[in-house]
């Protein structure tokens, strides 16, 4: 008898303005940190800004650092909340090459 297999939804690449809380469960965002607090930070990409909740995570990044965030999208009444699952340092990313490959 096969055992239970748990499968997570993939973190889909999104621009901040493209996030749809009705259909997106997990997203992958690339942006610069614009501000940070104890348990959250603001990232910005070319489409907008978003607050990322990072409870129980050490935010070891600084303003203007380029990061990739894997986050869970939690729908609210008239908006959504983003909960960080993973934060990656992307400061060494060649943005010209990235944009050429991803077409943005």
C-alpha cells in the first residue's frame, strides 16, 4: 500500500502587481529591500511594493539588498498578506542576463 505523499504547491514567479490572492498559493518574488522592521520587510520590484511578514525568521539583509522571496499568499477581505518561507541573497545576480533570459 503506497504511503501518503505530501506535495507542496510550486512557488510561481510573479511580479508584485501580478499577485492574485484568489489563485496564487505560493509565489516567488525578486526585488530590493526598501525597509525592514523586526518581523517584516518591504520589497520593491518594477511593478510595485509589498510587505513580507517574516515571523520567526532572522532578516539578515539590509536596505537596497536584492533578494528572492518564496512566500505564501494569504487572502484577506480586500487584499492579501505575504508570509516568507525562504529569503535568498541575490546581490550577485547579473540583472541584465536575468532580464534577457526571463524577458522582463
